[in-house]
C-alpha cells in the first residue's frame, strides 16, 4: 500500500471506481477515469491522447484506443511502442457521450487548447475525487487504475501471455509486480492439487 506516495499503488474495487467517478463533476474528466479503468494505460499517456486516437473522422468512437509510442513510457532499453486496446462496451458509451467537436486536437486539452493537460493536473483531479469519496486513506494513485486493470484481467482467468500483449509489457517479471494474488486464490490452488 502507498504511504505518503511511497509503495505500491492500491487496487481499486468496482465500488471504489464508482465512488470516485461520482465525485468527478466534469464529463471530460469522467472520460479520463473511464479510459484509465478500461484500458489500463498509464495516465501520462492518457492525458496526451488526441481525438483521432479515440474517434473516427465522422466523430464515432474507434474500435481500439491508440496509444502512440511517443506518449508511452520507455522500456529499460529506451524503446517505446504503440499500444492499441479494444474498446470495452462501457467505455464505448462514455466515448459516445463525450465527443468534443472543439478545434483542439487533444482529447484532454488545457484551457488554451494548444496542449494537453498535464499529468500533474490529472493527478490533482483524481486526488480531489478520492478525497471527496472518502477513500484517501487507501493509497490510491493514478497507477491504481493500471494495477487494478491487470489484476482484474488475471482474476477473471486471462492468461499472463494475453495480459502481457494487452498491456504492452516486454517481460513477465515486470508484469508480475502488477498482479495481486489474494490468499484465497493461493488456498484454492492448493486445494485443487
């Protein structure tokens, strides 16, 4: 658990996600949280999304969200790769409800429209919503959505090879740090011997 921003990000339950989402007043920032929840991408890449990474030229949502290599975290060898994530049905509805036809190319444009919002701004939005939801003691951070996404995939029976493909991890050692294995699952595995 995170303590004063140190340690591993807290896992979010579906209930936690809903409580946090209800505290975000802006539809645009609700979409930011939805994208984080249903794609598992890092918030640094999320805030840099362009409209054409999520929407077709006619304004309809794309089938996959495109996270450009230039916006994603580099691997230890310095390489960045583009990641495409299929759109979940709930995210599709959120994208439909939040199409913005402003002239800014960014999905989460700053006030000028010339640049995306900063990661720091997105972090402040999340922290304020977490505080209002009464969840600040849990150690929730922007990385909680990525960790929760990966753990949920694993708990729902998705094999690690598929999760690795979805998340863009290059090796299993890094991926393993995201997966939370609870004691009941360990106990059940032993019982199935």
